[in-house]
């Protein structure tokens, strides 16, 4: 399994304000991702190592906390880890559709897509953010890089190389390893549950419903994810990466996972309503209700901008 998801750092919620700010910055831009960031060898390693871990999160870590009907829905789901479309690899003209945040559920078949590019990029962002915090560096270059990558004019190279983050940063600092892994796993847990909710509640494709109905579906999927994470006593810190992910959509895909200030407020209210539900006997010494309220306050602050 990936590293544990309960944070031991009381200041962690506030650090995600930066990532939420990136979300709103990206919302103002349009653009395309033009290049494949990762080699096939890297993606094969992600499939082998992370694929097994993510399956474990869904079918071993999450499953015991589901109700009977929720577990039945999970039994109908097939989790897949697709590679980039080979047809686009060979094309020399036109942008390749971005798949760095292509987490999704096929509402007809129950196939949940967690693209290998998206998993690796998520991991790199978590590691970069933890490294910059550990080094007490201004995280602005991360925001600038994400924006330029979205616009299709980022410097060549992998995210970590462009951001001057060592590939083995997690080996160089126990803090970096701890924070990045907890960010990654809690974020993936939220994503898995969010997509499972779409299947469990028989949601409709967004090209078949109104924007308002789409917002309602997203809010219900958010609430489901938070509810199950509370049963797991899992602080939802990493879900902020999902907000960043959702912002990475071009105009023609703007309804894939519509996100609004109302949804952010609803998430904040859910956290504020009963912060103790995320605290267990085991983590009570390292996690306080004030930590969860701080996360909610950060989300409210960004929603109001």
C-alpha cells in the first residue's frame, strides 16, 4: 500500500491554499497540452507499482467501510490504468488531448479510468509541493509551470526536472516522503470515491443534462467521498489536488467535472459540521479538530475570491 493517509503535520491544511489558488488561476486560461511528459518506461513502472497500490486502496482499504449497497456498486466497477492514446503519439499535427487529470467513470460500463499520466503527474505535484515547503522555497514556480504546461509552452522536460526537484527527493527527507505520500494517497482516495459515487448513484453523462443538474451530481459525489473518508478516519487533505485537476480542462471539456464556488462552500461546510468524524483513537494525538476547521477555512477563503 501507499504510505498512511493520516497527517502528522498540523500546518498541512494551510499549505494547500496555494494549490487552491492555482485552481482559480487556471480557470482564467485556455490552452492545450502538446507533449507527452513521461516515457513509456516510466509509465510502465507506474502501472506496475502504483497500479497495484491504487487497486489496494479501492478494493482493500475503502471496501470495508462501504455499506452493502455501496459494496455491490463497487463489485460492478472495473478499475483501469490506460496509457496515452498511441494514435496521438504518432501524429505530428495538432495538440494531443490532455490526460494529466483524466480521472473518470464510464457511466455506461462501470469502467473507472485512472490514466497513468494523471497518476504520475499527481505524484510529481505532491512531491514538488512537499519539497518546496521543506526547502522553504517560494512555490510560485510550481504555479507558473502548471499554467505554462496548460497553455502548451512549458519548458521541455519532466515536471520534477523543470522545477529542480530531485527525482529521489522523498529519499532525501523523511518530511518530504511523509507529506507527499499522504497528500497522494488521500487525494487518490477522494478521487476513487468520487468516481465510485457517480456509478453508485446512477449519474448521467453531462452532455445529457443541464449545468445545474451536473453541479448537483458533483456535489453528491463530493459528499459521498467525504462521508466514506470520515468513516475511514482519513483527513481529506489531498483532495485539494483534485480541485487543481478539475481546473485543467479546455473549454470544450468544461462540463467534465464542473466546479463552482458553491461546491467548494458545500465541502467546507461538510468539514466544519463535524470535524471530529475524521479523528480516530489512533490519530487523536497528531490530528485535532482545529486542523480540519483550518482546511475548511482555507477552502472558504478561496471560494470567496
